[in-house]
């Protein structure tokens, strides 16, 4: 009498275990948005409306090969970023530009989706999206403010956390040929930066932190962002695929890794950038000054202030452009060229003065 009951109990337990295992193995569902309401990058240009762009191709293949996730793709955010549709997904993936949604409920639905415990994955120009929506720039923690490091250059990046699963494949430092952004509306205390531009080993130099990849918890959800992805070659790179897949797994809670903000790490990299810029302006090797920065806080404060002023003066010189002959009346062209030359000379003189002050602060 007892044996059949035991058999039934074991059979029931096996069914439960089978259901649990099946549920655990079910792939995550991603909603991938590759819409451009501003500048359209090459990797998200579809050859035809019914043909996938490079990003869509690569993400689809990454999901199929890994069996970690499936993906739906859209270039119509208004149609798919609704509360009802978002409920189908575990994460949203952005390679986007511009204001994709009208103000109000549609935008709040996106934020609430992440807060509720879901994932957000942003690549490259996801930080050049919703400049008119503070909620979004606060979520992603930054807004595109130029890219002095263009897509044709190869730059060095410092990996702040080589044991973190998202960046473990990158090594303690690495080089990459891709465009790198600088940001406004960025808060060191909001995110954990995993790698940054190494200003000591990259050019042009600027006296501030340039974070490139970070993670954060947002409500009960998770956000992973990497600025890499401007160049087509990045999307075809096996190491980038590994990095991206790890970021997707982390954002969808398939793997863990710390997300506690690391402002002290970011500040240290900020300081290295200040010294790298100052030494470059002075025509000096940065190494001895980097050592001094760690031991002399007052000296570093003075150098940082002088470097900031000098950098702005330098940028002002570069900001003066000659008139475009195609957009200028012929009779006005020479006068406008002369005015631009005079303005550049005036600003160059100001930069030369600030340069002297910076060198004096560096050598003090």
C-alpha cells in the first residue's frame, strides 16, 4: 500500500524538478531598439526596411549561439515601448539617438520597467538619447558632450576591475579602435565604472575623467552601459561579443558582480588625467608628477584648477573656424577669414598665458 504512494511522490517530485529546471533554462527575452532620431550610426543602418542592420545581426547571432536570450528588434520606439509590450521582456537594449518617445507616460513606462527589476543594456550612443528627458539621463548617468577621441583612433583603456565578470576578458588594460564620448550630467557617485580612457597613454589629452563602461542598480533593476560600438569592426569582434554577452547576463541577473558606485576609483583616474594633460602641455614625462599627485593634495588641487582653465582656453582656440566658402557670399569671404584669424590669435595669446600658469603650478 505504501509503495505506490512513494512512487507517486517520487514521480511528482521529478515533475516539479523538471519544471523548475526548464524554467531556469528558459532564455531571457530582449527588446532591442536601434532607432535614430538624430545622427544615424553605420552599425544601425538597415540595408532595407525588411533587412537587419549590423547590430541586429550580431545580437541575434549572439543570442542563438549562447542560448542565453532571444531578441525582438524595432526601430519604432513609440510602437514597442509601452507598458503592455514591455511586460513581455526581461531587458531593453538601446543603440539609439535622439528623443524616441513623447513626454509623459511612454517615457515613465521605460523607467518603471527598469525599476521593477528588469534590465537595461546601452551601447555607444545610448548616451546620446533623450537629452530632453532628465529621467533618462539620470538612469544612464550621462549625456553625450562631444568625442575628441574619434573612431579612426586607437586608444588605451584602464580596466578598474579585471575580476568583474563583465570585463574579465579585457585584461588590466587594453587598446581599442573606436570612438569615445565625454559626458555632461555625469555623477561619479551613481555608478560603478569598470573601465575608463587611460589619458596617460591616449591622445588628445584632457584634464578630466572619461568613463567608458559602467554598471548600476536602478530600483530593483540593473543597468549595463558600454560606450564602445561606433565602428562596424567592434560589432564583429569576438572579444566584444564576449564582453557584451557578459553584460547582458549581468543585466538580466543570470550572473552577479558588484555594482556599488566607486567614486574613489573614478577620482583617482580623474587625477591621473589632470596630471597627464598638464605634463603634456609642459612637454614633460608624466610619471614623476603622477607620484607627486598621490602625496601632495594641495599641489594637485592647484594643478587641477590651472589645467581646467588652460584646457578651456585651448578648446576656445580650436573652436574658431574659417567661414565655409559654400555658405558664404564671395564678397564677404576674405573679411570673415581675416576676422577668424584675428580671433584665433587673440585666443591663442590667452591660452599661452594660461599655459604658463599651468607649467608654474606643475613645477611648484
